[in-house]
C-alpha cells in the first residue's frame, strides 16, 4: 500500500491514464492467444518429452565430466616420469575389437528401441540381451588390457601419463558397467511389468545413455589409442 | 573393522570443538525428544521429510542454508577475534585449529549456506512463477535436497570425529595430497562436497528441464519473470560446471586413496591442473549464486516501484551474456601462477567485460525506480543497500581483474574484502530481501517490519565497518589466512573490524527477534489476499500459503507480468474472471527415496573417510537396492478430486472479491 | 503434475506428435523407419571407423596430417551417431535439444582447449628441469 492507502495496482491504472508518455510502461491488455505457435506456448510438455529432455541435460553434464578427464590426459600425456610412453602400451587390434563390439551394441540397442516402439516384448528383450552381452565383452576386453598392463608393471601409480590414461579409459569402462547394471534392471522390469509408460520412458533414457557412451568411445579410441600409437 | 577410526579421533584435548559439539548434540536431542513427545513424527515424515512438493523442499533447503549460515558466522567471529588478539601473540586458537576454521568457514558459507538458500528460492518460486504445479522431476528434487543435507551433515560430523581440512576452501594440491595432509580432514572435505555437489547437479537438471519444458499455456520465454530467467541461467551454469567439480574432486580422491598422480608434485603429476580445473568450476559457481540474487532484486525493484521492470529484454540479454562469459574468465584467480602475457591479457579482458553485463542491470534497476512510487519496505531497503554495496564490490573486482594490479593484491585481504563485498552485498542481501518478500507467500503471514529495518541497518553498517578495514589492510600488505600478526600497525584496523562484527551480531539477533515477534503476532500480520505487496508475477495469484497443487486451474498467460495483467483487468472491470470448470488434478505421491539415498550416501561418505571398506560396500548396495525398489513402485500419482480443488479455489476467489468490494466501497477504483 | 494421462490417450506403439520432441525420440514412425535409420547409422559408422583405423596404421597421407584427419573422422562419426542413433535433427521440434547440445559442446570446448592453452603456457614459464635446456637459457 502506498501513502495514499491504495494498492499500487490501482494507482497504476490512474497513472497510466494521467501519463500519456507511458514512461517505462508497456501495454498489458489481453492479447491473442497464440495456440500451437511453438516455443512451448501451449503449456507443459508430455511426461515422455520431459523425461527424455531431462536425461539429455544429464548426459551433457556427464560429457563435461569426461571432458575434464580428456583435458587431464591432454595435459599429462607427456608426463611419463621416465616410465613407458603411450606407444609402448597400446595394442591396436584389441582396440579395434572393442570398437567393433561397442558399435554393434549401439546398433542392437537401437533395434531394441525399434522393437519397443512396435511393442514387441520378445524382440526388445532379445536385442537388449544382445546389447548387454556385447557390452560385457567390451568390459572383459578392457579388463584383459588392464591386467596385461599391470602384469608388465604398468599401473596408474607409475606416472602422471598413466594416471590420466587409466583414469579416462577406466571412467568410460565404469560407465559401461553401470549401464550393464541398469540394463539388467530394465530387462527385469519389462519382464515383470511390460511396457508401461514410465518403463518406455526409461528405455528411451537407456538408449540415449548407451549411444552417448559410444560417442565418448569414439573420442577415446581416436585421441588416446590411434593418436597415441602414432 | 573400523578402518582408521578409533577413540583418538575425538579431539578430547580441544575444548572449543568439544563443547560446541556437545551443545549441538544436546540441542538436537532436545528437539528430537520434543518431536517424539508431541507426536509430531508422522506429520514431519509425511508432510516434510518424504514430501516431493517443490515448496516444501524449497523451504527445507532454506532452513538448511540458514542453519549453516549461522555455523559459518560462528567461524567468522572466531577468526576476526583471533586476529585481533593475536598481534605479536599466540591468540586463543592454535594454527591447526585456525586453519580448519577458515577452511570450514569458506566451504560452509558458499556450498552449504548460500547454495541451499539460492536453490531453495529457485525450487520454491520457479514452478509458481511459471504457473505450473511442480518441477519436472519431483522425486529427484527430494533426492537432490537430501544429498545436500547429507554433505552438510558430514562436514559437521568432522567437528567431533576427526578433523576438517586445513587447506582453504579450495584444497590446492600438493598441500591437500596425502604426503602433506595425511589426516582425514581433506577426505571429509572431498566426500561432503562431492555428495552435495551431486545433489546440486540433480536440482540444476531439474530446474532447467522445468523452465524449458513446463510452462503454463501462454508463458513464452519473453513472458517469464526475470527471476525465472536468472534461475534458468544459474542452473545452466550448474549443469555446465558442477560436473567439473565432480571430476576434479574425483581426481584428487584417486590421488589420495590409491596413489595416482593427477596432482602430485612427483612422478609427472601436475598440481597446477587442479588449480585450473577447480577454478573452471569456481568462478562460474560465484555466478550461480549471484544470478538468482539479481533475479530476486529485479522482482523487488519492480514490485516496490509499482512499475514494470525497466528494460526487461536487456535484462534477459544481460543475464544470458553473464551466463556465457562467466565460463570464460576462470584464470583471473591464478594470474600470479606464471602464465604469459597472452593468457593473462585474454582472461583479464574477459573478466572486465562481465562488468558490462552487470552494469546494464544496475542501470535497469535504477531506471525502474525512476518515475515510480517507491515504497520503502524492508525488501526494498535491502535492495537499495545492495546497489550501493555491489557497485563497490564489482569495481574492486575489476581492479583485481587487471593482471599487474592483481600481482599486488592477490591473496591479500583486499581480495577477501572484494569477494565478501559481492557475496554479502549481493547474495546474502538478496537472500534476506527475498526472505522478507516471499515469507508471507510461504507461511501466510508477513514478517514484522520494525525489526526487519533494524536488521537491515545493522547488516549494512556492520558490513562496511567490518570490511572497509580489510581493503585498507590488504593494500598495506596483509595477506589472507594469518593465524597471528607480527605488524602492530595493523592492529587498529583489525579492532575496527571486530567492532563491525559486533554490529553484525546485533543484526543477526534482530533477525531472530523479528522471526519470533512475527510468529507471536502472526494473526495481526496475516496475509488474507495472497497478494500482500501488490505483486506482478503468478506466485501472487495463489493464496498464501499456496495449496500443494499451486493452481486450481492452470493460468493462461496473455502478456508480460502475467498476474499484473489479470489484476488490472479485475480492477478495471471490478470483477474477477468468470469461474472456470474444475477438474481433478493428479499430483505425485510422496516418497522416502530421497532420505533413504541420502542416509546411505552419508554412511558411504563416512565409511570412505575412515577407510571402513566393508561399510562403504554395504551402503552402496543398499542405495542401489533402494533405487530398484523405487523403480518398481506402481503408484506414481494420486488424484485430487475436483471438489477439493473447487473448495480451495472458491476460498481464494472469495478473499479477492472481498478486496475488490472494499476498494470500491472506499471509492478507490477508477 | 501428471502428464502420464496424455501419454495413455495415444494409440500404443506410437509416439505423440506434439510440437516438441526429446532426443532419441521421433514422432509417429513405424518400426521399419527405426531399423532403416539404425542400418544407415551402422554402415556409415563402420566406414568411418575403418577409415580411422586404416589411416592410423598406414602412411598413405602426409604424416603430420594424420592426427587432423583422425579428428575430422571422429567428429564426423559423432555427427552420424547424433543424427542416426540419437535422432537429433534441425527441425523446429528439436530446437531445445540442439541448443542444449550446442551449449554442452561450447562448455566441453572451453574446458579442453582452455586447459590445454593455459597449462601449456604455464609450462613455458617453468624453470627447465633438464640440464641441456638450462644451458640453452644462457645468454
Ligand atoms: C564485476 C565482476 C567481478 C570481477 C571482475 C571479479 C574479479 C575477481 C578477481 C580478479 C578475483 C581474484 C583475485 C585474486 O585472487 O587475486 C576475484 C576473486 C573472487 N571473487 Fe570476484 N569478481 C567479480 C564479481 C564477483 C562476484 C559477483 C562474486 C560472487 C558472488 C565474486 C566472488 C569472488 C570470490 C569468492 C573470490 C575469491 C575466491 C578465493 O580466492 O578464495 N566475484 N574476483
Ligand atoms: Cu572469479
């Protein structure tokens, strides 16, 4: 309330009438309702879009985590502290194998999503299982690599370079493992509950997650392995 | 069995932490007993702890923030008094203890005081201002809050069990590496900040999605209130840089726990990389805090000037400009670490450019007041005090952003004065202004203005008396984080600063008194209309406090300042819009998954800090199991029947109609 | 707020065709469409990946250009993934998704390039650790 005892809104109406120049005022009259004009004018989006979009934002933030580990690798790749260098620890054939496995798993993941959209439980499960098995093979290959390196005394404790190498590749491996855990849970959910809306939403998210991990892997095999081997 | 944990972890020889924790534990026990005796547990459990209502979560965030502000303030009092008595003397705090205090002070104030408050405001306001009924992911919202609380709990546990870091609020290696900080202090820091950081990230994602995907019909981007815009910008920054914090702390954790070499000064580690990464988070972090503060002030200036915000579009543009440019300036925190001219120049210039965006905002606020009928209510006092204080803080920031000048002032008390100038004058003033402004919305009655004014003047004067001496001392060469002082000439300024702290204490007391008096007189201060300040955005269209579903019918927005338009039409036509058809509403059911996760996060953090590996594994498995159970639930929502919606809405309409009648009887209507 | 209801109104097996879409999702498509997309994405990815491994192991192009070629191939393949697997398009229904992606790329770019630039600069001003470098500092 102002000194005149009136709410400012009442005074505003008066003043707008008294103030032909409308200093700093804009019109507030009713305007046309623009239905379906895009820009989210038409009210809240559906749950499906909200979930997908929120997960998308999460993925972007996860990529930022990776970017820090990439930056650390870029900065420390020369910091061998007298230990082995990149080209001494890389085995291109295994990386090619891992890349192939992960790429095909992205493909089967996509097919499972196509099956979900066709509401085929069986094929969804089959393709999800294929994705999981391929992911598992990927992880086993990575573990094999790490174990062989460790057997040669090449561990992250050896040098800054190795720290950043194991950190970056290991972080990706950790994500894939978490993805496998999630995948198992999703398959169980489909088995028990079928395609409820919220389960389909989660499958969309899982699909996004898995493809994003493949995108990160493209960065890793290019920058760490191929460029490190050369 | 218990890792590194044994009885020697309790600092029996140090009375200050011991007595403090004893008092805290007693008070906490007292509260628990009271709750039990009164039988309040069911209410607390159903309506607050497991609530997924964004308003409740927002209020709990603010409560946590206020508690932590008080804890941090106690640290501050100890530091200022220690420096005043330790001139050519020992003082009453040992170096080990003093170092823990300044570390805890910085960490708590920024991450557990200011952040929860800012996030609390965003949580409470954004859905209301957008005209919707909840945030995008209500249950995750609860998880986010409880994870933050879990981090705060861990930090406070360190008071009694073990110790806290002695590294400063950003634990620079190599000091923070195992070789130089073998104790659990840094581990407490790492896990507390890591856990709460993840909570913050969740909230950030939540609010970005809410703003971009969940606006009521007609609420296009350029009709959103400025506070919502700043919340969006701030949360975009959270999404962009909190992962950097997560990554950086994870790297330091790996160094400390398994002997890796990210930041060690041996074997090819690179301590400077930590400084680089942590500031890539740290600078945007201060803008995460200040942008919503700008939003709060924008709402207050236009409401209490009775005018639309001057230059609304330029305000939005400036917000987004600051959001992007603040990602480009982080090196100004380590100009002195030896980069060459090219790098220092680039970051010096980009830092100064931020001030342009801020300048646009300052002019907009001033022009909003110009030509308006300014009401000097308490929120407005804080806002005007902010303009004055923040301009000085921004100017000293620009000074620091000039690399050659920074070589003189870096890590001096001048720097300390700068950031307190912007954080207290900007963020904390905004919090108090906003609390005063939205308190009636949250609780249904206003705060008693008299004590609010006392609090404002004490804070304003106290702030300047405390920190002006620090600017001078900084220029005289006093560095930050000194446990004792060997230059007697600095004494007088340090005494003045203590006087300032005393004034600030009076201000804090006034705030508490204000709260008590207002609760006592709440019937007199009751806000019956739901629009106590003649507000302009949609939150004022709801009753105070709003029903849990916020809006009986989703508003249909037809212009900027959504509610103002509705209100003016009602006044001009002397009637409310015709009564709508009420439909049942679906609302999310409450869920204990938030507290559950946070409980095991706390256990996990504690186990990791003390190297109790089995417990850490148990906690992880339990947390995962909790998520699976949560994912399995069948009921996500419950229906509010149309009659209940109608009842709430009719009550609201009745009070608004009464107001209109009263105005027309007084002959006030035009 | 419930939007589940609006999902259920739609015929099963079909996505809603509102104005907006989330990533990884597309309006009103039969399963065949998704499979075609997946096939195309897989084929392009195989070509690009094979190209990258081949280039790295051979010397048919100018040596110093190999890293650049590899990065170009990687970016191309990321693009393929985004389009064919994540279904990011340039359509108006995707504006928000693309904007978020652009913001994310900006942040990644700033952090990686910024860190490399800054840390490289710091190195240049370090005291040399090897004796030979120290000698070169002599006037
Ligand atoms: C006009 C805008 C600003 C500029 C140009 C600026 C510039 C700077 C510079 C150059 C420093 C580093 C000084 C040094 O370490 O030697 C600094 C420190 C700091 N600034 Fe600002 N600043 C600005 C606004 C802000 C705002 C709005 C906040 C918070 C809300 C803030 C919070 C801080 C903090 C917390 C530190 C010190 C951190 C530490 O070293 O522990 N600044 N500022
Ligand atoms: Cu800064």
